[in-house]
C-alpha cells in the first residue's frame, strides 16, 4: 500500500511539472545552473572512477586469460565492451546517484523545511516545474555526456594500465579495441544513460520535495533517495539488458 | 478585502478549522491570535492556498479563491506577499537577489530599473548596505525586513505575515510590527498577521480574531480586547499576573476610578 502511495505521488509530481513556465528566461537560467552543478560538479569523481575501473578491468582480465592460445588483443576487446556496456553507464550512474541524488534530495528537502518552497508557491510559481524540471533536463543533458567521458577514460585507463604493467603493447591494445566493434553497444550505453539520468534526478527530487520535519528527516530522505535510486538503476539495468541485448 | 465564509478543514478525524467566518479589511492589520494548536496557522495556509479547505469559501475582493483553477490562482498570487516565520529567504541568493526574485520572474523591467526598485523597498524597510550580503550573514530582524521587502516589492494587495515576531527580541519585534503597520497603511493592503505576541495585539491590532480549538471565539480590536468578557480570551491574553493587573488597571481607568491594585498608582 505504501509503495502505491509513493508511486502515485511520484507520478502526480512528474505530471505537475509539465506546465508552461512563468518566465522562460528564469527557467533557462536555472537549467544552466543545474547543468553546471550536475555536470561540472561531478566531473572530477567520474573521471577518477572511470580511469581506475578501466585500469583494474585490464589487469583482472589479463589475470584470468591464462591460455597462450588467446591473443592478448582480446583483453582490449573485453575491456572495451565491459566498459561501454556496463562500467561507464552503470557504475558512473551509481556514483552519480550518490553525488547528484543526495544533493538534489537535500537541497529540495532544506527548501521545503525552511518554507522556501511555500514562498515560491505563494508568489504564484509552479515549484514542481521551476525546481524539479530543470534538474531532470540538466541530468538528461549532462549525464549522457559524463557517461561518454567515463567510457573514453575507462578504455584509456585500461590501455594505460596494460602498457604500464607490461601486459600488452599499445599496438596490441589498439588492434583489439578496433576489432569486432559494434556501434550498437554505444547506443545501448546511451539508452542506459538516459534512463538512469531520469532515475537519478526524479527519485531524489521526489524524496526531497515531499520531506516533512527537520534536519533529521532531510538526512533520512537523502539516504532513502540514494538507496532507492541505486536499486532502481540496477533494476533498470537488468530490464534494458534483457530487452535490448 | 478578504471574506472567509464557514471555512472547515480537518486532517483525518481531527477537525482543525470548524466553520470560521470573518472579514479581513483593507488598509488594516488583521490579527489572528490563539494558543498553539488553535488552528491559526492552518487558517492562514488555507487563505493562501497552501492547504485546501474541506468546505467554505475564501473571497479575495469578491473573487472566489476556493473555486479558482490553477491559472486564476497563479494570477491572484502575484497580488499576494507573504512573510514567513523563518523568513524563507533563498540561502544561495544575496539580499538583493532575494528581493529581486519576484521582479525577475514576473516583470519585464530592465536590470537598472529592478535595482532601483529593490533599493527603494530595502530603504523602505530601513535596510541599507546589506544588498550583497547572504541570509546567513544577517541577523534575524534583518532577515524579517528582507522578507517584508520581498513580499512588498510587487506592490501586493494582500500581505500575510506568519508569526513575524518569533525569535526576535521585544525591541526588534516592535520595529517589525511598526514596519508592517506602516506598509499596510502606505500601500493600502489587506494585511493578515498570525501572532501570539501580545505587544503586537495591543500595538497594531486594528482587527483581531481570537481562535480557540479551531473556532472563532472572539472578534474585535485592540481597544475592545481589554474589556472583553470572554473567559477563554482573557485566560489566553492575560495569562500572567502582571497582565491581569494591567487589564484591571485599564478597566478602572475607563470607569474613572483610581487603580488600587498591586501595581496601582498611589
């Protein structure tokens, strides 16, 4: 019953934000502000995570490929596909659920508790549209870009680790990278990125927007938002893989 | 003018507002007073549309707010200003940006025109040299003044103040009361103030509604409240021995008798 209650309110929140903006310029400004917050604000952690995940996947793949019959360039193929299909979109978005999700939930929660949302409502502003819509749109713009950056850096990190540890030569890695490449894998990663972007922005926005109480409740809402977003990302990951691969 | 007709609001089984009717007059400070849990905050939230009443009507200059669609409400809300208990200033914006926000959202003024208007209202609330400060950098009294400035920057017809004196010292409270009263007269607004500050009641109570357990128990002004015979109101207003003595003294003065109570003149 509780689930349906939350789900119903979530759908109503999404529907409620689909109205004509009171002032396009102000909404645009807010969208740009959110793009900067979500995109630039998360770039550092995404780069670090992507580089290390790529590097570790090269080392671990090499460790498991013990047969001399398998060419070393296979390592690059495996790293490429793993990074593009799973690590870049899913791991990046799980990290972003923590970074961006908790920020969205706590920001909106604080605005709710300190009556800033009420103040906007009384001014005649649709707060769902003004506060939530720019966050979701900014996520749609910035998260796929971050996933692409994570993919490129992940593969580069893998190449770097492979070369530096002497597992395979740069030419071998580049050869493997180009062989049997399926452009659909990139499209699939982007489908995931868009789906996860919606989850990462809308679920924390829901928990933050409807928070009731004080500082303790804001903390709880933030934690619940991150946990729920992570579970939904993993669930959506499985559904997309089952449907599209 | 705001007319409230037989307003009712419940949360589950708990009746919070039970058939309240009143008229909030233009150009006057209309005070809603009552103990905590008496329903005054819920009444104010119903008036501004943050809560939907179960039944009854709210009329803003004859326009039925309760039956309005979203678009009509949005339009009307641009004529409403509200000062919140905690001021509700936007943390990430400076004082100037906070006051400018409604102008940015609802007007097509140029930036220099907006700055001029912001400076005018900030000067009106006696707040100078704070334009570039953030809410975290100013005092509680200053925050209230910024809240008032933001509420009146669009020249609203209706001003709502929820506990404007909470958390302020008595002297600053008087300044804020005076300010609200002055802007009410100056802008000829219908001002509704939710308070349990007795200084406010006595100083600016042009029209007072006393709420008790969700019902309107008494209605009058700051002159009449002294002579009220309502036991519930007297218990609430003159709760302390000191205030009871003040009431007794005032009543004796009105009857032309010299006060001879504990605090009376010799």
